[in-house]
C-alpha cells in the first residue's frame, strides 16, 4: 500500500532535493543555525510537504493551490542559495548544480500544476 503522493515523481524529487538542502545547510557556519540554515531547511522540506498535503483528499482547485505553495517554497530555496553564495558558503559550481536542479524541479512542478484541472 502507498499514498497517492508517494507515486508522484515530483514528490520523490522534492524529497531528494530537501535532503540535499539539509546536508548543505549543515555545512553553513554555526552563526547561521537559526537564520539561513534553518530557513533553507524549512523551505526545502515545505516543497514535498505541500505536494503531499495537496494531493490527499483535496479537490483539484485545492491541489493546484498547494502546488502553488510548493513552487513558492522552491523559489524561497533558490533565494537562500543566492544568499549562501553571496556569503561564500557555496562554491560557484555547487551553486550552479543546486540551481539547475531547482530549475528542473520548478519546470516539472509547473507542468504538473498546469495539468490539474
């Protein structure tokens, strides 16, 4: 048995991306624990959490709304990545990899949201 959302590739990818962001945040300086590290982890986790919440027992318009929340959480993660790069917590190649992964996930999520009628 499984929940509907567990079969969604966007949820699976969001789960993986959240774990990558969690590990990245652990590498930030200690003085960021309650700031950028926490914000990055919460936003990254929120992507998959909103996909799951929206898919379970909701109407299609409600599911679209939660997909919108997931997309906004992903843009928050991207902004955290920019902040981390500006603060020299990320090398340029790391930033590019995480940014490209976010861009690809965003495209998948947007396409999925647009298919929900």
